[in-house]
């Protein structure tokens, strides 16, 4: 019953505050047709990411985990003229679908889709001098979240915002004895956030069409 209610509330919010969009709808449809897992953010979550990036005034965005490019479109549309987004994807099929979705949305010249393991690509970005990024969204394999956060911090500046998805794991994050590597990745991430003096961070639980989970949000308060 709870999931049915969460779905209904998300639909109510989306109907009022997240108008239907052809490019976003097509991105979801084409991702499903290509067999990509339905793990993209919900429409209201996508708009939340976009609003956070706009509030922050982001001109450069880094996304770790592209999937079919749905959240990428939301974030890229937050950028002002001349802004750029780099997104990292390990799966060639996902990257291909994402590039097509971004092209349909008119964002090919704004978004750089890079194929490979994020932990290989992030040092390359640093070597290229691509940072600092104003806004970083992490939504990839959960056991690696502490490592992704460490690189996000290296590629940020004072005032950068880092958002990490799926950090509550249906409440299992509170279970220290969980053998699930995704849960342990989430727990290590929270511990890293708590111990890192260069950020001010919190996490929130969320319910909705994507189930019960949550986001962590960190503001970089000192130059890395």
C-alpha cells in the first residue's frame, strides 16, 4: 500500500510541477527499448538535481554514471550558455544510448560522454586540468562511492556541490552487519563524509516511485 501511495504522490507532483517533455520522455522510452535497467532518477528527482545546479550557478558539471542520459539531460539544461558537462559511463551500450538521447535533446555540443571505468577516467580528467567542477552528481556502482567521492573532492573547489544518490538502501544503511556490498559502500561513504573537514554534508531519506532510498549532499567549504 505504501508503494502505491508513493507512486500516486510522485505522479501528482510530476503532473503539476514537472511538465511532460518530449526529449526526456523519449530518453526513457529508448533506454527501456534498449534493455537498460530502469534505475534512472524519477522526474521530480531529475528536476531537483537541475534546480540544485541552477541555485549553485554551475557552469561546469561532472556526472559519474550516465546510464541512458536521463539525469544528464536534466543537469545539462541547468547550464548557462558556454557551460559544459562531462559524464562517465562504463557500459558501451549505455553510452551509445545516452549519446543518441543527448543528440535528440540538442545537447551533443554541451555534454562530453566518456566511456570507461570512472576510477580510470577521473585521474585522466585531473591530468587534463578539467576541474574544478561546480556541481558533481555521483550515481554509479555503490561499493565505489567512497572512492568516487574522494575524486569528486579533488576535482572540486570551495563552493562546489556534490550529490550522491542511493545512500539509504531501503533503510539498510543503518545495519552495520549487512553483508550487502552496496550497503557497506553507503556506510563507508557516510563515514567519509563525517570525517572530511573540507565539506559540510547531510543526507535525506526519500520515498517515491523509485522506492525508499535517499541522497547525500555535500558543500565543499575549503579548497581541496
